C-alpha cells in the first residue's frame, strides 16, 4: 500500500485498474471505516461501523432527467446551501434498510456523496453504489447530531 498525504487514508495500487482509497475515524463515538473503489463503470463507497454492511443504495450520476438543465437555478448557491444534496439525483435502495428511518438516512447519505462527486466533476457519469452498515442512526436535530453528520461527511469526502 502507498501512503497519501492525508492522515488515516491509504491508496492501494493493485495489479487491476480499480483505484482504492481507505479512511477511518470516530463518528459519534463509533469507529467508522470508509473504502472507495473506482471501477470503470461504477464508484463504490462502503461505510462501515463494526464491519457491518447492511444497506446498499445506488445513485446514477448520469443525468437522465429532461427537466434538469445545469445552471438553470435562478440563484447562486449560498454557503449554507452548499451541503444540500443536488435535487436531480435519485437514490434507489438495492438491499437492506430495515426501517424507513434507516432507508431515509441511507438515501440522504448516498445523495450527499453523489452531490460531492458531481460538484467536483460535473461530467462524471458512472453510477455511485454506496454500502452502509451504521450502528447508530439518529435524525434528531441538535448540536451532537449535526457534529456527527459533519464528521461522517468529512470522513467520506476525504476518501473520494
């Protein structure tokens, strides 16, 4: 494995063409591992707490909606809105979820990751596949939940 300049992140240079990044950090007091694999047709992001992978969601990054035209929003994105997922991205749960709360949180996380990818590279057309196994799901508002959300977003975006 080859080390990258970001602490806690590693790149794997294997004999196959799939670039792989890994990162690990505590999120809401739970060790969270993120692995990103860039395949030629898909981007796979796995987010695991305690080696779990219980939910899989896909988000097509190629825009097929005829109603969406890039740059057609009447206003510029404000700083407070920059973390909002893009409205035209449509997540689909493939496996797992269990409860509607877990499905909602999983789709929100997957759409947020897809938004970051599309913001960095608007021409990205691969499908994003996100596997998750989170011990804690908490959609309540509050400073602790907000901090946990930001920690998760920072961990994942640092591994893209």
